[in-house]
C-alpha cells in the first residue's frame, strides 16, 4: 500500500480498487420493482448516469415484494482535485484521556464542569450517553471517567431554557447538546434557539457550546452559533480534546464577543477557509474566566 500511495495523483484523485487510478467503487441501492432482466438494465443505467463504466452487477435480490436490491461494482470516470479541498473542521489536537486529565490538572488546576443533554422533544439519549457516560463509546471512556472533568448528563427532552439555567447555576465551562431528530429541520431551529437564549443570558463568553448528532456537522453547528459540532462516530476523547483546548485558547488569548458572534457567518460563505488556527483563537482578546 505504501508503494502505491507514492503514485497517487492528488490532483486527479480516484477511488482505489486494485490498480492505482482504476476508480473502482461499490454501490448498493434498492429500486421499487421486482428483480428481472429489465430491473438489472435499469440499475445499470442508474450507474452509467452516476458516471460509472465497466459496470458489474454482483447482486440482484428481492428485498421485499416489489423491490430489488443491487450491489454493483464499477469504475468511476470522475476525479477530484484533492489539493483544492478546504474543509471547515474542528481544530483541536487529539489527546488521550490521560493527557487531557494532565492538561486540565496542570494548566487549569480545577475540574472542568461539562453539562450535557439531548434537547427539545428529542428522546434519543444514546448519543449523549456515548459521549458523557462512564462506559463511553467504541472503547473510548466517556467524560464521567475523566478525573478532571465534572460531567453532568441531564438526559433527554431537556428544554433549552432549562439546560441554560442549569448551566448557569452550575457554572458550567462547556455545554453539550445532542440533536438526533432532524425532521423538518427541527434540530437547526432548536440549536439556533438555544444559542439565541445563551446570547441573551450573556453565556457565550463564559461557556464553550458544542453540538452533536448523526446529522450535525461542524459547519452546521457554526451556522447555528455553536463553537463546534461533532457527527457520526465521535468519541468522547474527541470532544474532551476540543473542550480543553478551546478553554485554554480562550484563557490565553481571549476573544471579543462581537468577533465571536460574527464568526458563524463565515461558515456560510462560499469559499470555506481551512482552519489551521481556530476561528476563535484568531479573534481578539477575551478575558479568561476565573472562578471556583
Ligand atoms: C434507538 C432509536 C430510538 C429510540 C431512542 C431510545 C433512546 N433512549 O435513545 C426510540 C425508540 C425512543 C426512538 C424514538 C423515535 N425515533 Co428513533 N432511532 C433510534 C435509532 C434506531 C438508533 C439511534 C442511536 O441510538 N444511535 C446510536 C448513537 C451512539 O449514535 P448517535 O446518536 O449518532 O451518536 C453519536 C454521534 O452522532 C455523536 N453525538 C450524538 N450526540 C452528541 C452530542 C454531542 C455534544 C457530541 C459532541 C456528539 C454527539 O456521538 C455519538 C457517538 O459517536 C435511530 C436509527 C439509527 N440506526 O440511527 C432511529 C432514528 C434516530 N429515530 C428516528 C425517529 C423518526 C424517531 C421517532 C420520531 C419515531 C416516531 N415516529 O415515534 C421517535 C422520536 C421520539 C422522540 N421524541 O425523540 C429517525 C430520525 C429521522 C430524522 N433524521 O429525523 C431515525 C434516524 C430512524 C429512521 N431512519 O427513521 N428512536
């Protein structure tokens, strides 16, 4: 694999199957007709329209009455210029639980209070539990396991107002919000509402706001006014790494509220900048919080 990597044309990147540049990929889909030679031909035509050639139908099976499932291999004609890709992403060095605990202990000297909930009428607790509860997710311990994080998981169906009042009362350093249900964009409405309330309560300066869920992305979270967003496959240590780094960033550099509020607009712009430095870190001075 190492030798093949050396031959990669990053300006004309293609999926890899067997030979560099072959563009081989697998697609799987269902069409709402019974399996038949006509259904197979329809599936091939879909693949041609997707830009595949050398199409091989590996599987055509009845998925249910009136439905056929296909697994198809083909070679993609299209290429992507990898050198021109710019992604707005969470900017934090990935650290282990032990490293994060050590960082908080030595650089902050007190436990970070992290409060989290699945908000609104969303009853999906599994995502926020995966991040916060002791046992964690995919072999990565949850925030409750961190010695220097005081993790408080409020569970599901917590209203925005309630979450923010608790965060204020408990002097939270970070607020974690889980949104799973996205029907009619309810997740975005709820997320924006929470951040508007947080702004009105003067909490933007005081707390790091993080959103997560299967349909949440970092740019979407920025658009809704959050500091960061995490999606599918997130591990607790990803979140802890970000929170501690962001906290330290604010402590050392500070940032003005105005600059911070203007930042989400940038995520909407057509040319999305690569965030080699944090959006927040680049902003001006912010007073480090001193409490407890
Ligand atoms: C389990 C489940 C339920 C359970 C929830 C039980 C519980 N205690 O959580 C029950 C049965 C209650 C349920 C109910 C409903 N559900 Co449901 N449910 C699911 C299911 C099968 C699994 C979700 C899950 O647990 N995933 C596992 C976790 C670990 O993954 P995750 O949430 O993505 O979390 C990870 C990341 O996203 C991220 N993350 C998540 N939150 C956060 C937060 C922060 C701060 C961070 C940093 C990261 C982070 O980290 C996690 C770990 O990597 C999904 C389908 C699916 N396969 O995904 C449907 C699904 C989510 N449900 C769905 C729906 C529609 C409903 C109902 C509306 C159905 C109905 N008509 O009644 C109700 C809604 C009830 C309500 N008021 O919310 C839809 C949502 C569609 C949409 N996009 O809006 C899905 C996708 C099913 C589908 N395909 O239609 N559901």
